[in-house]
C-alpha cells in the first residue's frame, strides 16, 4: 500500500514540476507593412498572442525583428530592430493596442497586442530583404521565434477603412 502511495505521490510531484517549467507559445495573428508619408521609413506591424502555459509567472523581456537582406554581390546582412510601442502615433493608427517592451505573463495566461518596428530606408541602401523573423526572449533566458510569411502593405487610402479591423 505504501509503495502505491509513494508512486502516486511521485507522479503528482513530477506532474507539478512539469507544469512549472517555463513554456511560452506564440501565435502570429496578423501582420502588415506601411511606408511613411516621406517614404523615408517602412513600418512592420504584427499582432501577436503570447501564452504562458506554465504555472509559474514569466515575462517577455525583449522582442526584436531580425531582417536578413543581401546586396547585388550576394553579401548577406542582418539588421536587428527592437519593438517600439511608441511608434503607434507615428504610424497613424493610434487605436492599435500595442504590447509593452516588457510583457508580463502571469501563470496560465495570455497577452495579445501589436508589435511595432521601424526601418530607415537608408539602412537598407539598395539591399533586398530576403526574410525576417521575430525573436522573443523571456525572463528565463529562453528564446522563441516566429517567422511571418505574408505581410500585406497598408496604403494611406486603406487606413480609414482598415484601422478598425486591427483592434
């Protein structure tokens, strides 16, 4: 009898331990790009949901977009751009709910919002964008990655119609 109780107790303990291990899942809801009126900057905007499946609290302490680009000679560059929630007014869509630079994820909870990135066209300087990905670092030094595939372009004429679609 005590063997079965010990075995059951161990099983419960292992299960509790497993649920306490940091486990964040990320989901890309939507994404789009927008060019500034001066054509000097391009904005990348992504709606993301982060879910903490663990019974322990966690935080996303850093969110970056990595842009891979190449020039005519085939040299590949990597540009790292941090998420900047203050760009919401610059983009001209103040109703978007942005995620903060540090996202607190309580145990067994989810947070959703928009991530904003800005690329100066001078940085690209005749380079072709080959791809990009979003990197998330949590408070336990884990790194999570999302690779958006399709990003649509929002034009000034679309803004009034589509702004309400992104809330």
